[in-house]
């Protein structure tokens, strides 16, 4: 039977330790590579059938249109948050036939607290469901809008298919002229301050008004949105069960606008602070990305790893559109934490497998939206 490396926090490979919950098998050959995670990565690891599991088994909520009675609110509710959610049911047309946000019951909402306010779309699936729904918060990149990001990622279609809520916060130009999330500002990298408090607040607001499974609340983003998602995973590990980072950066990679561009092009000068409470993390990054250098993806994965031994293994593959990729699994032997890193060979700064009607998408790549959702559903809060 082929084996995988066990990589301790020191980054040096040691023989794998036996554990009855782990099944090791080869899913393809791969070229060993060295990254910021440490260790040569070979073979592949499966935790039971977790990485093979489809989405059909996850719970669907009962009618999410029905607000949940307030009985103490969502976990961690800040006393400074004000309820300012406008819930107007409507059909929100995209201007392009058959694309995202063409489903009924897309809500236009706004959340306010002492740090500011943000508008956002909330997609609500049409089916009644049969239990609390998962929630995914999606953060667009620079120059994008919430609507554009929904079109490009096709996440609404997956939400309709599998019965989960999707929130798309929109960064206004008044907050950043390029519509970038301010991931590089110190004040926007801290819990209960700045943009993190707003994003956490609107997440809690949705949890308080809809029947949401608190163990299945997730956040993902692209580019500056990916960096902001990394910030949220670091600052609110009690709120988000897992995070998806596409072409983004680790939390704390830069502390000012002056350092933002050099960090994007070359990575953080110093290794970003390791997460105190790491959450499962899935990272996608093109190895020909000239906007956000691929080393930033390595640093995001390294930041999220726990300070313990890890089994690290890889498999190579190719999408139906022809994009080759290297997929790396990182798993604690006890199975309590896992992450994935997808390196997209020849890909630039674009959402893999996205719809061409959205900006910054690469339709030839593997379906990042579906893979993120699979990863999320396999990693509820434990």
C-alpha cells in the first residue's frame, strides 16, 4: 500500500502514524514539490470517503423564506449592531439569459453597525427544504460587484440545486475607489472593528432571521475578497466553519496601502502570523497569476495549518477544459482538521471554472465553486 508523509509542525517529514480513521490510497502520480507548508508532497490521502462525498446528503433547510423567531440572537452578537436588513422579495435579472441571480427570491439587503454599512444580495433557494440551511458568504474582488461575482461563480445555481443560502456583500467605492476589500489596513484586520465587524454582523443578521445551521456557515472570496475571507477566518473562527480563498492572500500579509502592492507581487516579507484557532481552508491559485503572486496562496495555507503533525499528500489532474492542476491534501492524523490547496498550472488571476459572462473568470479551469462547496459540506463545525 502506498504511503503519505506525516509532516510535523517543524516541516520535516516523519514516517506516517497509523490511525484507524484514515484510508490511504494512490489516486494518481504526482511530482513532489516544496511549498511554504513544508515537506515533500506525494501520493494522496482520503479521510474515509470524505473527499469523495457528493453534496446530496447534506441537510436542506425548511422554508428559508420564513424568518426564525428571535430568541437571544445568533452566537456572538455585538451590542453595537443595529438591525437594518431590508427583505424585499424580487426577481433580480442579470441581463444575460440563464446566468446567476436569475432565480426568484434574491433579496436586496443592507446591514449597519457602528463601523459602517454594506449592501448585499442574499440568494434564497426556492425549495422548502427539510431542516436548517447552510450559509455561504461570498466576497468579490477588486473592480467587481456582488452581482458580477454571482454571475461569474455560478454559486446561485449550486445554492438552488443543494438548498443553501448565499450572501454577496458589495464593497462601495466610498470605502475603496477600486471596490477592493481593505484587507491591507490594520483596522480592517481585527475582530469587532472595521470591515470584519460588518461582515460578521451581516452574517449574524442572516443567522438570526433565517433558519441557518450554525455548524455550516462558511466564507469564501476572490482576490481582495479572498484576502478578506482569510481575515474573517482568523478573526472569527467561532463563526465560520471553513474558508475558501481563491487568488488571495493570508491575513496580515500587509499592514498598509504602501505595502499592499509589493505583497501582492512578491508575497509577505515576513511569514504571516499562524492561526490560533485554524479552520479548514481550501485555496485555489493560478501559478501564472501576475496580479497576486502564487506564493500568497502558499502563505494562506501555511497560516491556516495547526501546530501539529500533518499528513500531506498530492494528486495531479486535469479539468474537462484542459487545465492541469496539482491538488494537495493536509490532514491531521486524528481527522479533526483538513485543508486543500489547488495549484492551477498555466492559469492567471481568474476564478476557475467560472462563467465567461462574469469578470475575471477562467471557464477552462476546474469548477472552484463546486469544489469549495464540496469541501464546505464535508467540514461542518465539530
